[in-house]
C-alpha cells in the first residue's frame, strides 16, 4: 500500500515521525514503518528518549479506542494530523486538536457491513440462545431437559438508536428479516422510508429489540438510561454495538437482574477490557469483545484508509476522510 510513498520518501530521506498510540495491526505497522519513522508509545520504555523525539513528531496513528488527550496534543508541538483507524473518535480531544490546527481523520463506511452483520448476529444469538445453548451442551445439561424457549426475531419490532451509515446498514439487513423498523436520531431522515421517533424512551416503548449505534462521547453519554430500559419492558432486549458510554451500565445490570428487561447483547462496555462480573454471571446476556469491525478484510480496508490519510497529509493532497469537525 505504501510502495510509491516509501520510494519518494527514501529519495528525500526526510521521513515524517509518527507516534503510534495503539496496538495497531501488523499490516498497518509495516506500512507505517516503511514510510515513516515510527515511535510506539505503548512499548515506550525510555521516557527520556521519547521526550527527545516528541518535538519532531508530526502525526499520531491511533485506533478507535485510543485516548488522545489535550495534554498529549500539547506535548507534541510539530503535530499536524491524528489518523484514527476506526470510525468512532470519541477518545480524541478534537476541540484541542482543532485549536492547534491539527486535523483528525477516521475510517468511515469501510466497516459498515461488518458492524451491521455483528448487530444482527448478536440479536439472533441472544433471542435464539445460541451462546446459551452452546454452554448448555458443553455443561452436559442437555440430557436433563430442554432449554426454555427463545424469542422469534423475524417479524419482530426493531428500534434503532442512531440512523447513520451503520444504522442504515442494520435496517437494510433487518428488512430482509421482515422486521418492523423504527429509529431515533438527532434529526429525522425523510429520504428513508422508516418510522422516526423523537426520543430513545419513546422508541424503546414500541420495540422488541433496541439496537444502539450512535457515536460515543458527551452527546450520547448514558443516552439509554433506567427510564429507557423501563420503557423497553420485560419482553425487550437491548443490543449495544455503539460505545459502552451510550448505556448506563449500572442501570442495565439492575434491569437484567430484576427482569425488567429480557436480555442484552453487548459488544462494547464502559471500562473495556474489563467487563463487570455481574454481566458475566447472567444467562440472559451475550458478550463479545468489541469485535464489530474485527474481520481480516475490514481491518485491512480500515488500515489502508488510515494510512491513506497520513500519506495524503504529507504529500499535500486532499485528505480522504477527515472527521466532520475538520472538514
Ligand atoms: P454516523 O454515520 O455518524 O451515524 C451516527 C448516528 O448517530 C446518526 O444518525 C446521528 O444522528 C446519531 N446520533 C448522534 N448523536 C445522537 C444523539 N444524541 N441521540 C440520538 N442519535 C444520535 O456514524 P456510523 O458510521 O454509523 O458509526 C456510529 C458509531 O458506531 C461510531 O461512532 C462508533 O461509536 C460505533 N462503532 C462501533 C463499532 C464496534 O466495533 N462495535 C465499530 C464501528 C463503529 P443524526 O443523523 O441525526 O446526526
């Protein structure tokens, strides 16, 4: 992916210095190392050496889960770009970056299919008890009697919280399951032939399955709270593929334990990679480890785009995918 760029750079022998602040996949690290001088903050064992390099660092390579604080941005006077390999960039202090004239880029669209596929997989796994039945067999319990009955997904009422790129990909899949689809977002999308509902609580009250797919950050913090869960009701299930911060995790645990909602399927958590013991003990819960975009094909496409943003910046070309605040 970086052959041309690497050749150009080695000709000039001035390779921009990049700080990697996440455990990036080898195919991105290889490309970065071929084109740039890469410092790895996670593996940094010599703070003094890092302090020497800091004034030369012109780019940060981050993942969707990375925290890029104002303090880190301030410590890098030559910083020009923060390239996030992920669509969500709620861990980046974009206001601080903008104030310094640093552009932030992300990797939208290339992961829509995978995240939407996982949302459907989680909904089906929860309702049809895929993981629970697997545990049931492995524990040798099948001879003692059947599992309690599951829930039908086809034809059920689906509420989608967030109707952006991925929300629309989920709606597309759910339509093939004959689901009755409604959604909420900051604004209605008249171009979509789907029913818009003004608030998450109102949407929950008319949903069997409530799927969360908004960005994280201050604007959606605990958007799904105890009131929304109560509106979802004892037959309702919540599926979170957005960010852990979008749901009040303590209220969720309480609702699951009390049976005021039927179940939850969660790919994201408040304090990853730590998942509360209470959630791990519940049978009406399906848990995955933030794997929404985690296929080889999609992670490579994300890496290509994250790299293309960096390359474009240092070639003086238009950036493929700056975040909306930096357009
Ligand atoms: P997007 O196209 O920007 O769509 C975001 C949607 O959320 C929009 O419809 C937006 O409403 C809505 N929204 C924002 N704030 C809201 C609020 N306060 N209340 C209600 N709705 C709100 O983003 P996307 O590409 O679909 O990605 C969405 C998010 O999915 C990412 O930011 C990330 O957090 C998450 N994600 C998770 C994984 C994973 O591995 N689990 C992978 C990829 C992405 P408007 O349209 O009205 O503005």
